[in-house]
C-alpha cells in the first residue's frame, strides 16, 4: 500500500467546452496575438455567432418563431470559434434543431452544421392526440422492451416537442416511461409519437449503459488524491473538481419524469489511515477505489489530451455511486445528477461494474451530452455508444496500468463465466459478440444502439491499427474490411484527436453514419489538412466499413 494520498485502488434519466487542441496540432494562442488579435473569449465567440446567425438567418433556416440557447463553445488555439445552439419553435423544444456556427480566427462567418435543414415550422402546435394516450403507449412500449421482467410503479410523462430528426418537422409527444423491476432497479424508455396522428415515430432506451460489471478490483495499486476532513480522509479529489465516490448502500433512485422524489445515497467513503480497500469485494471500499481511479484517469485523459477540464468543460467534477441496487448488472451515466452509477453485478454474469474502460465509457456519455448530444436512437444512438466505447478504450490505453492493460476489448475485466464471451464488445471485429454489426447497411439503425455501434467501433480500430491479423499489447486481433481493402492505421492518438474534434465541433444530435464520415473528414482537415495522410486514412477506414 502507498502512504498518504497515494493509495491502494481499484437513474432513470441519462444522456450523455473544450479548450484548444494541443499546440502540436494547431497553432498556439500566441498566433492570434502575433496577428494583432486578442484570443476570443467565450462571450465574444457567442456574440460573434449570434451576429452571424442574424446575418445568415435565411440560409440557416432561422426565423422569428424560433428561440435558441447556447449549449457549448469551442475556441481553437488559432482563434477559430465554434458555438453550438439548441433551438425551440414557438416555445417547444426541437429534436434535431441544434446547429453549430463556425467563425474564422478573425471572427468572420465560416459556415455552420445543422441537424435539420428546414426552418423547423409545423402547421400547428396544438396536439390532436391526448397526452394520456401517448403516456399509455409509452408504458406499453416499456413493458414490451422489458419482457420477462416484472415492472412496478410504471409511469409516463409526455412532453410536447417538434420532431425534426425524422424527416419533415412535425408536432410530437416525447414521452419518458419509467418503472422499477422486482429488485428495485430502474428501467426507462423514451417513445416519440406523432401528436396529430398518434403514430409511433421512434423509441429508445433512456438509460445510456455499458452492460458490464467486475468481479474484483481490477487495477491493482493506484495513486489517488483524497481530502483530509477532521481526523479522517474522504474519497474526494480537490485536484479534479472535487470529484468523489459514495456508497449507494444497495438502494436505487425513485425518479419520475426528471423529478426525483428520492435518490440512492452517495455517502462519501471515509477512511482513518488513507489506505483504501483490500482488493476484494468483501471490503466495500474496494469498488469505490476502482470507480474513483477510473474517474481520475478519464479526467486526466480529456484534460491532458484534449484540453477539456471536466465533463462539461467547466472544471467541475462529477461523482460516483457504487453498490447501487441489488445484484444490478449495469452501470450508467445520469446527466440529471451529473454522476456515474455502478451496480455490483449478480456474480454469475458480471462482477462489480467498476472496471477502467467502463468508467471511461460512462463519463464519455457525459461529454457527448454536453457537446453533440447524439440522440440515443437509430444510427445516432449507435454513434453515441461507439463514442463511449472509443473513449473508454483510449482512457484504458492512456492509463498504462499493467494490471488492466490497454486493448480493444470492451468490459473484458467485468465479465464472468455466465456471460459466455470474453468481453462485452470487440472493436476489431464487432460481430464476434454475436449481435454487433461489422459493416454499415441500410438497416443498421434498427439494431439496439449497443450493436449498431459496431460500425463505428470497427472504423475506429481500423483507423488506429489497420486491417488484418496482428498482435497488439499481447492481444491477438484479426480485423476484416467490408470492401476487401487493406487499411493502414494512423495510431490511437490521432484517432482520439480526430474523433474528439468531430464530436465537439462538427457532429449534431441527428448525425448518422454518413454524417459521421463527413464530420471526421472535416476534423482531419482541421487538424492535419485536406488531402493529408490522416484525411486519406479516415476516408479509407470509413469505406472499409461500408460508409461512403
């Protein structure tokens, strides 16, 4: 065990600003100063983007009936600015109304990315379908999705929205249905219904999860920063925005429609001698140390590699809850509490869900929720899940922990014999899990988002490592291509930078696989130049998974 602060280690609603990328990739902030320009602030970026929206309102489909709010701001090292907006139509939230306005280093308008091309108008904002009908349909959809699990306290809350994600804008009910299973664990589903005809438009799980767990502490002895409070130490890290880990004590949340009547506790773990856990599940602190360590490594990855301080880019920490529910076989990010939650698993399929790549996966859902906010359905939902798999994998590599070495397997440390496979997902050939897609097809968006994510996971592996048989860090891979091509990888670092840039600057809530190709090619151009080896590698990797 290590002394002092270097220690022994290891929801019902969920979703999921960065500083400039590293100076090695883009000019430093001194470039703007050298050109006689002050480096833009967040406020000046927003003011410039607002002016650009007004000046280009017709081209952007912006009308007087719309409202808009700023979701995120990215200012590059060379002074270029990217402001992301959410929009409303006559006061109603618009699904697919988000747009990103781009300004050149000098502040000139440089274009925009939009989730929807129309002006968002609908003939009327008065529904013909009663909210009770939408609620009943959503509860039925939740029960159908949870077939085989008895649900209690099932409730639903409809919200009137404009849906611009699924073709021409239309008035819709977005209904969140929630319930608890027999063990008190949460289940939630969002159902989108045409508010004029009652036809179902779409439905998706409301919990963004990594269906994994862990059997014991996974990362050996690791350093942690803690806080001395009186005569004992708290598992709270003041160097990372006061991120902390608490004990949920086997309880679950009681939340309905975004309002929580009670939450499982997050009682901060304390220790008298600052030596935490025993490396076994017999000590409740062991899982807590794993969770805290995973949070630390994820924080450091996004800050040191991408210049992002915390999930929201504001320097504020999130928190962890471990020992959630009873034999809960899952982990999830919940944006409403800005926290990660981990179950202990059933001991047969999964162990405690606190492995390093799971922590990275869950926190990355939070980053997505504060940036592109990819809708958790269809192809955009697959990209949402893949984003968390990609960054969870990169966090594992970044940590360089010999007890949990970097690999392209998702959740390999948390599966037990009852799961029947060596990992949750396999990035080199996603279909090895029996359900994920290796290649894009017109029906891939109909898959569960954890399986449609396979296309982007496969792309990411090919972009980093290339195709064919090889052994990386002691693990054998054999990645095929869908078009028979041979792909040469450009490495994990450049994969991460390109994907992060695409997510935070170019993707929108409705981005599909074709849009992801465009966004990542734009990102490669931003970072390395049009026609660069990196740009060509991105194009080749997308073609290799059938996205052209």
